[in-house]
């Protein structure tokens, strides 16, 4: 008898009893913005150490819209290769049917997280995903340039426009030909729904569709907001902004070629990275308000973790969701990539406040951030959003006036609504 077989023969029952649960090989699908994948890799190696389960990362495109399309196809095809999906906060109603109900598994964890986030992931009583981080945008501004030109941080979009134009013109005149006033997300995809919603809501023009499912977008304030944004394209923003998503905007900003940028907190630590031209030269503020008593409006974003109904390793997949949503993982994530926690106490954590001041400063922005109408339009949200971002992109491109385009948008949304939401 060979020694291994001998050992096995002698101690089989004791050996089995002492074994932890069998290790599984899992796959997690996530989009790759900024440092998301690198950070995930680090966290997963700890998970493997703790549990013995290994996890493959299935890297998806950066765009939320592209990810959604792919996930919907995979779930429709009952794909068993992906166990855990990182899901956007807006997807819960549309993917609910093919995701595992986490209510029981997370019963002792649910109370730790922001109730609004839990609510956004609960569809007809089913908890379809569990929070990884929440998200709300910032106005990034160059402290050195505002100081050089004696300008204050803009409180309204009008002020932003004037300051951006003045600094852009002066810098270009001084030989800095690449300088832009403002970069944001103008490409036709979910990110433009966020930017557009912020412009509209900050002018008091509502949220496209209200909480009761009523279509509200066709109004004068919304039209004024979009007209104003159209005026930025080719003046303070490069014409190319019409194809910018988060990472393209960050690229321009981080090479030092923009006075202002609208982006999510992930750009904060990257902007302060060793290879960044704006390291130590910028700060963040809430987005500007619209005209005539408008308010600053931040679109509520965020990402969650969902277990596929077609996963053959659901218990291990749930362990992974618990691990990645835990206080420890959220804290590490806030420290490393400034991803905003969904556990309230972490906003008071001195280590986080020191390493990534934006996190501590962003608690009130998160509290007042505006959800997209995903709960109100249920299974139709992506179609509604697509109609909106298309309308905004066309308006920014100069194809039709804001008022006419919003009129058309209302008609298309009415048609969608008739087929039920
Ligand atoms: C961010 C947000 C997400 C949003 C996306 C749009 O990733 O967290 O909710 O849908 O940006 O590009």
C-alpha cells in the first residue's frame, strides 16, 4: 500500500468530518472601470485564502449599457458559467426573475446597509442583489487654475460655463492649446441618462418619469436645461464629448486638459495617482445648480452583487457576495478606490476620511441623490433610459431643438408605457 492510500484507508471518516465545505470554482462578471478589476483581484485572493473557493473574473466592457445587454443575453440563455454578477443599481427590476432571492441568506446583514439601497434591490419582496458600493457624482475642479484666475467654485451651471470659458480662452492664448473648460459623459448610453437627469432635475424639470410612473419629461425647465448643455458642446467642451463615457472624460482630465469634470468618485484616487498630471491640483464639490432657484442634483448610482439562478454553486456564490459586501471589504474598497460604502458608519471612519476625503464629504450627497426611474418603469427601464439618452445626445448634437425633441420623447415614452410598466 502506498502511504497516501494508507493514510486515506486509516483515517477516512475523521478526515472527512474535519474538512471544510468542498471548494468551488466560481466566476464573477464585472465591468472594468478605473481600478475595479485590479482591486477585485486583490480582494478575491483573500476570499480564496479564507474559504478555499477560487474565483475567475469575467471582465466586461466599461459601459453599463454594454454590460446589461450581455447579462440579459446570458441569463436568457440560462448560462451556468457565471455565478455572480456585479449589477448596476437600476437593473434590479429587469433582471429579478433570473436572480436568486437573497432575503434569507442576508437576513442578519441587511440592517447594516443604507435602507434606500436595500430597497432599490428589492423587487416584489425579493432581494435580488446585495450592495457592494453606492455612487454619486462630483464636480471635479482644478484648484490651481481657479486660484490663478481668481475664480470661485461655481454654484450654478451658468457660473460654470462662464468660468470654464474664461479659463479655457486664457490658457489657450497662453499656449495651452489642449485646454478644455468642461468634460462630462455625452455618449449615447446609460451614463448620459445620469448626466442628463442631473441637468434636468437641477433646473426643477423632474426625473423623466415620476415615482408614480407618470411621464414628466416634456416641460420647459427640462428643455432649458438641455438647451444650456447643448451650448457647451464645441465651446467649453470638445465636440468629441458626444462620444465620451466616464473613462474618456477622465483621460482628458487626468492629462491636465480640463478645468472641470463631471465624474464619479472613482476618479478621485486616480487623479491623485503618481502618473496623474493633476495630482494635488484638484478638489471636488457638489454639481452646480440650475437657474432660477434650481438645486444641485446628483444621480444615484452604485453596484451590487447578484447570484445567478443558473449557478451550480449557489452556496459558495452567496459566500462570495457576503465577503465582497462586508464592512471589511467595503472599507478596503473605500480606502483604495474611493468607492462609497453602503454601511453608514464607514462615512465616519477616520482612516477612510484621511485616505480619501471625498468619501467622508459625500455622505450628504448620497442622502439627497436622485434615483433614476427604474422602480417606476420596472421591466421597461432600459428602454425608457435609451429613449432619454438618445434624445439628449441628439439635442447636444444639434439635431432638433430641445423642445421638439422632448415632445417626440414624450410620445415614444407613451407608446412604451402603453405596452406596460
Ligand atoms: C456609474 C454608476 C452607475 C451608472 C453608470 C453610468 O457606474 O455607479 O449606477 O449607471 O455610472 O455610466
